C-alpha cells in the first residue's frame, strides 16, 4: 500500500525535485500540498506548488499557509539559491490546479482527522504551518503515523549560519514546538543530506530520460548548481528535500539515532538543533521528558540518487 503523505512545502528548486518524485513514485499517495513562505514569498510558493501539481499529472489539493514566522520577523528570501521566482527563472506563468479555500493548518488538521493513524506529514520548508496546526488541534500528534522533516543539523554546521539549517532558522519557535510534541519525528537534516550529492551528470540523465518533468527540473537546477559552485564551492548540489521522502520509501538508505531535540530560539545560534542521543546522560533537566526524534545521522548518498533516477526515468 502506498504511504499516505501530506507535504508542507516552500517550492523551491529542491522542493520541486521532491514533489515531482512523490507524485510519480508508486510508494506514495499524496493527499495534498500545503504551502509556506521560505524560499520565496507565500504567493509565489503557492503558485509554484500549483504548477507542480499541473506537471505531476496526479491532482491533489493545494492549501495556502503562513506568510510569516510565528514570532520572529521574516528573514530575507534566498533568491541567490532558488531565484526570484523560487524556480530559477523557470516558474510557469499560468497555473491550472485549483487553490483550496481552507488554510494550510485547517487542511492539515482535517486530513489527519479523516485518516487516523495513516498520514505521514512531510514538512520540507519552515515549520510554521505544522506548529500552527499543533497549537490549534494538539490531538493531531496522536493521530499521525509520523513526521519526516527536512531540516536541522545535529553533528554538523548549519548552511545559512554556522549553527543553523535554513528551514529551522526561518522559524525556530515553530521548530521547537514541533520537536517537543508527542509524535514520532524523523529529522532528516544536513548530517544526512550533505552525504547525498546530486551531480550535473545526474541531472543530464533526468533531462534526457525523464520526459517534460525531467527537462523542467534540469532547467531549474541550473540556478541551484550556480549557487553551489559560486557560493558554497562545490561542483554538485546537496539533495535536501527529496531525501525526506526517500527516508520513508527507502529507510535502509539512512542511519538513525534515537534522540531528543531542542532548538535554540535566540542569539547568534538561533535555529540550531541540539540533539541528545537517547542513552546519553544530561545533568541538566529538560532533555529526557521530550518526544522521541529519529535523527538521521548519515546516508547512502549513491543509493539515494540511484533510487531517485530510477523512479524519475521509469
Ligand atoms: C532547505 O532549505 C531550503 O532552501 C531548501 O528547499 C530545503 O528545504 C535546505 O536547508
Ligand atoms: Ca524546501
């Protein structure tokens, strides 16, 4: 049976790689996309999510969510990573997929209540909508199957600051709410995604054998490769958002450590995720009375890419 998933997203080039994979893979039944600001402003990320539903050819609802973080002022949009339009200049002018009348948190709550024990949430943007849904209806924590988050950095540096990964940095208070809730979270952060390199050769294969969607992803990825080369100094891209989905469909490709996770909300380390592996002692209280988080500590990067290309070129 395909996994029923709900993707909360800020598309975003790697979000596009993730969502077109989810819509194509036989392992997933995508119940909807909820949108959040992050890689661009909310109107743009919502437009891009609807464009992806058009491209994916498998209709699913799109519900618009937060324009701003819960508490802090919104950070600057990362145009140098994803382009002004979030898709490296490739966002289609027109979209067909309808926009739901519901807000993202309402849609999340209703979908979880309608499918008790069956839905896995896959947040691949800032965690604002997920935290808002929890605040509105705390019982959803006991009704989901799981939560597979792209975000955080446990034992490695961040990517937007030395301390923080982008999705957590964008809304640390929301992330702290999500990591504290009594549900099973998988944290698929930079510890794992920095071990999954997407190369220009991989993308050339997508363009050749992946049909119209492969060509779209290859064109959008130009911006992403440019950022990785010019700013990060790498000749490949980190494959962030698709990895949160592949951790569900191909769990053996990732190593995990049961931990509790807390988020630094203020100061120069804001957005840092601190993970305490379950068996470790802490003299300070507040670490052991928290929900269990499976922190992905590593990945079989080659295996992840082989699997991704297999699905996208089938
Ligand atoms: C995360 O930040 C965004 O730029 C990407 O879409 C991904 O979700 C990686 O840190
Ligand atoms: Ca994203």
